[in-house]
C-alpha cells in the first residue's frame, strides 16, 4: 500500500465536526501489472477538493473523479490523479454563471469526452448534466428546471445507451418522488417515469440497460404494508 496524494490543510477549530477528513481508495494497475491499493486524503474545503464519493474513471492510465465540496468556491471539483500521485484539479464548480454544483456521481467516458451530473446548481439551481474535456473545458448539457417537474438533484452516474444518457433523480417529477430521465448530447431532456408512492420513491442509484430494458432501484415504496422497504424496477425507455 502506498500513499498517492495527500493534502493536509489546517482548519479552524470553530468548524468542529465539519473538519472531517475524507479518504478515497483507488485500485490502480502498478507498473508490473499487479493491482495495488492507493490512497489520498483531502480535507473539507481543501483547495484540491473534498469529500469524494464516487468511483474513479480510468482514461488512458489517468484516473478522473469528482469531489462534492472543495475547489475555488467550495462547490466541488473534477480532478485527475495518476497512479504515481500527480494530482490536478481539472475544474472547480460554481466559478462560471449557471455552472453546476456539488457533484456526487462518477464520470463516464464517451469517445474521450467526460460526462457527469451535479446535484445542485445550473440555471434552475436543481442540478445539471455536464460534459468536460480532460483539459478542463466544461459545458452544461442540461440544467434541471427550477419547477422541479423534470427532476431535482441528480445523484447517480449517467448510463450511455447508443449516445443517449439515462439516469435518475431522487426527488422532483410530477409527484416529487423522483424520476427516471433521459437526455441527449444536445440537451433535450425527457422524463421517462415520475415515481409515486406505491411503485417506488426517491431513487438514488442510476440505471443499467439489459436487452433494451432499464433496471434500477428505488430507495422507498409503499408496496408492503405501507412500509418503506424500497424496490427493484424495470422500465422500457
């Protein structure tokens, strides 16, 4: 085990429990082809970013990820890191007008362009779908509307199915219980399903595609004796 990257910042004692270190572990291919566990630690409000929650994405041997907080305005980052520990903040969210904020999901790679979601920010302040180059040129593909009818706060990664992206929002939609949505690279968003109590509510995870059908999980439902036990759902896109 080796330390890949560590940024130690002194935080005011007044922050109390906010000053918690967040650690992510990345599985990387070592030079000999062996797999080793590598770690880097960053602190809340760190200049490099803080509170990474999502898996890393390997793009030609460089690892890319997101942090929910930290960066220039403490609204989250996209970062890159090599197995040797060379770390770079690719993008700080919230710096430009109507930019997304607080990404919690992993990135996906579509022909060298990275795509992801932010749980807040955008022109409607309800979250975004964004694209970004590995050099840091970011574009907002879609901003969720302020009304919330098209979903609020996407927290899961996108699923690319023949150039169309699918995912979920944990709230918003017609019943404010979450949605399954699709969005094109040109920014056309469609709500495929608005959850309602009884068929599942508040999906947090994304979806997978199996033989043309989407599958996912909903955090809660009222399907069993009015208890919130959740479910597994399928949906034809």
